[in-house]
């Protein structure tokens, strides 16, 4: 039985998905046994294959590349515990243009500092692209990073968010020590 997913990614991300000489696409197909058909003009992607789990994983990888992630980071989604979370910025925007830039800027921070801090303290990867903020990491990391990003989007001071993340990180380390 063959399964299929269809999705759309921004046209400017198609070259990243395909890679130099088709190497990224080829490697993803080899890793999952899926076939990726790319319509470069429209940005339409069709993924087909026999294994529904591999197909779901490859769909998440393609989605992550479409949301601005480097293929090496997106490939982490092939690991069993890794997930992709996409936050739509329009849910946090009051008036259009200026507010989008301001909200995006809060997540990125001065010189990328806020994004880096959240990534370090949650051991996740964050990409701000277009009208979305996307997060890749293990389940627990993504939940924590999402809370931090949403707090910033809702206007919480950066210092409060960092304090929350540091406290949370200590609790996670304690849990890991207990589980050893």
C-alpha cells in the first residue's frame, strides 16, 4: 500500500530542499525510502512511499526546511524523539506590518541574542521565517521553548523569560540526575 502527503513550501526554499546536484533530496529519499516529487514553479511537494511512519517523518523534515531550517538541523526530525512546532505570528499581531516586525524582533532579540539564549537554555533550534517561529528539539525542549517564545510574543520582559528558562533547566537537570 502506498501512502502520500502533499504540501507547499515557499519557492525560495525549494533549492535548499533539493540541494546542490540534488544531494539533499536524494539523501532524504535514501534515509526514509520515500520518493519526493518537487514542482519548482509552484512550490508543491508530493511525498510518496510504503512506510507511513517514515513518510510522516520526511514530511516534517520538508516542512522544517520550508520554514527556514538548514537541512542538517531539519534532518534531526528523523530521530524518534524530535518534533517540529510552528507558531503562527498572526495570532500575536494586532495591526499588520509594523507589529509583525516588532513581534519578530522580540523573538530574535538584539543581534540574535534572545533566540540564541532560548536555544541554549532549552537545547532546541529556533528559526524565525516569514510569519512563523519554528522550533525543533526533543519533546520536552520544544514545549519549554514554545512557552518562552509565546511569553515574549505576549510582551513578557526578556529577563523574566530567561529566568523562567534557567529555573526550568535546573529542574530538568535534577530530573535527569534522579533517573540515573
